[in-house]
C-alpha cells in the first residue's frame, strides 16, 4: 500500500513539473517575440552612421565634442538598446533551442 502511495505522489509531482515547464516555455516564447519585434523596430529607426568614402578622403576628425558625448544622444541610446536586445535575443534563442530539444 505504501509503495502505491509513493508511486502516486511521484507521478503527480512529475505531471506538475511537466505542466510548469510548458508554461515556462510559452512565457519564454512570448518574451522572445517581443524582443524580436523590438530589435527589428530599433534597427529600422536608426540612422545610417557611415560617412562613406568622403570622410576617409577628407580625414574628418572624430575627436570633437559630439563624438565624445554620442552615447548620451538619442541615437546612442538606440544603438545601445539594439545591442542589448540583440544579445538577449541570441541568449533566448539558445535557451529555447535547449528546452525544445529536451
């Protein structure tokens, strides 16, 4: 009788753990799509930074006030958030891959 009770408790705990894992997977998938959309939107609204060949020829200086404080501007913050969210996207890709392989 005791062995049956232990087996019953074990199977209930196992089922509960499987349900919790499914919930965790779905939450991660939703976060994954939100991060993906945020990265796409941030990448699309950023301005192009390349000055091209003309800056190479003319030797435009990058040692000015704007270049030193570029991270404080709107463009700098967008670039920083794009990098951060891209790293989160890559980590979530790996985690979801591992979870769905198991």
